């Protein structure tokens, strides 16, 4: 039995040693994965640095090629020419309108406006209220005084007209 016990002890030690090795292999695998991720991160950083280097060269090249005063002068010339062209276009449009416009056009447009206003029930001369000539928030007494003055002026004007007729 002692021989079996010794054999069992040896097997138990082997089992413990194997379990430790398995645990160490898991740890080594985890460490290797971490090293792999670090290498991948470093490669990404290196690629980013190379891309930034290329962009920096391109930006430096563009900055050397750009002549800001010349671009400003071009933009000012463009603006000036554009304004000149707008003025000429406006003058041509006015000239064309003057040549093509008839007196009948104005009368016809007035008729159309009156027709539209009649259809919606507005008489341009009669229904539009007169604008108040007083200040906003002025007392009603001041407004009445102003109306009385206007009425007096109208009465004086009527008398003057009667005198002229006689």
C-alpha cells in the first residue's frame, strides 16, 4: 500500500504542476495579446504621424503658392466689374422698359388694380382711413382740436371760393 500511496503522491504532484503550467500558459497568452495590441496601436500612431507629415507638406506647399494680396486684388476687381455690369444691366432694362412701355399699359394696370380691389370689396379712395396726424397716445382732446382746426380751414376755404365766384 505504501507503494500505491507514493504513486498517488507523485501523480498528485504532476497534476498540481500541470495545473500551474496551464495557468502560466493562460497568463503568457494574455500577455502576448496585450503586446500584440500595443504593437497595433504603435502602428496606427505611426501611420497617423506619416499622414500628418504628408498633410503638413501639402499645406506648406499651398501656403507658398497662395499670394494673398493678389487674391484680394482679384476679388476687388471682380466686385468692381460686377457692380459695373449690374449698373449697365439696370440701364439697359430701364431703356428697354422705356421703349416698350405704352401709356396704355399704365392705364390698363390701374384698371386691373381697381378691378381686383372692387372684387374684394375695397374702394381705394373711400374706404381707406386717413392716417392720424397726432402722436401715439396723445389725448383725444388734442385730436379733436386738430380736427376743429381742419374744419375751420375748410370753412374759410369755402368762403374764399364763394367770394371769388361773386
